[in-house]
């Protein structure tokens, strides 16, 4: 007979799985944004038009009887997730994406992670289009809606997990493990404050952050309710 301790060891699964979907999405963001930010100035308009979406155009499209030629505009809700307005915008989104995305991809799997980012990010951008319909006609870009959604999924799957952070204490950095609920809760509070008192919505789409986080939490609840959708070895480690 096989010893019991050996059987438990074999069923435990690998301790590390490379986040292929997270890596692929990040590479696409970097490539698309680099072409835009470091490319020739005469490309800017065409590249922006190709990847962005315009709120009024999206809402008007959905309100009217659409045809095949106009449906391509809806693709902007998803392509906008890969283009960024500057390097700080890109690097900030990538930092949050990797901080929370690795654990989420381990839990849900590569393909589901890809779908979560695209579908939930697109849903956040759709809400943004409705929210900004009367405010502006400028193109909207950035992965913030999708990244915020992944943060919502993370909190829904790992509400009791602690995150390792380097905190400044005087002249030194001190490593500490802080509850994820506190980290994400502080971030969410800042988003609410910024949406009320920060830069205008036509400069930063705060609605995408809040909507993405909300749909991410909802998606996590649904994943917990559906059997076989999560890898149990990686939940609440």
C-alpha cells in the first residue's frame, strides 16, 4: 500500500505556477503603450483612435439599432485596456496588476484569468462610458478598470490574506505583513475621495476604478459558489 504521507504529498500540487496570462497581458500593454509613447508623433492620433473608446459614441451605439459596421466600436472597451497615457500610468497599473494578479491566476487558472481581466475590464469601461456620457468626448484609455477588477477578485478570494510590504520607518525600510483587506480598503477609500474631490473625471476615469473593483468582488463571489472553478490549493494560503 502507498503510505498516507506520500499520497498527501502527491496531491498537494505544485507550489508555484508561472502566471502566463498575466505575463501575456502585461507584454501586450508594454508593447502597445511603448509604440504610442515612444513612436513618431504623426502616429499618435491614429494609434489613439485605434485603441481608445469615446463614451458618447459607445452609449449612442448601444441605444440605437446597430449594424455590423458600427459594432467594431465596442471593441474599444477592451482594446483601451492596453494603451496608457504616459509611463507612470503604465508602470502604476503594472505594479498593482502583478501584486494581486499572480495569486488570482493561481486560484482561477490561466484562461479564466484572461477572461476575468478582459470581460470585467470591458464592463468597467462600459460603466465609464455611461458615467462620462455628458462630461466629455475625449478618448478614454488605460488598464485601470481591468486591474481594479482583479483587485476585487483578489479580495473576494483571499479576504484574510496578509501581504508583504516594505514600509518607511524613519531612514529605513521595514518589511511587514499587512492584511490585504487593509491595503485594498485604503486604496478603495482613496478612489472614493479622488472621485469626489480629486482631478476632474475627464482627466482620470475614477468611475472605471470603482466599477472594476465592484464587478471583481461580484465575480469572486460567483466563483466561490460555482464548484470546480477554483484551485483549492491556492485559496486562503
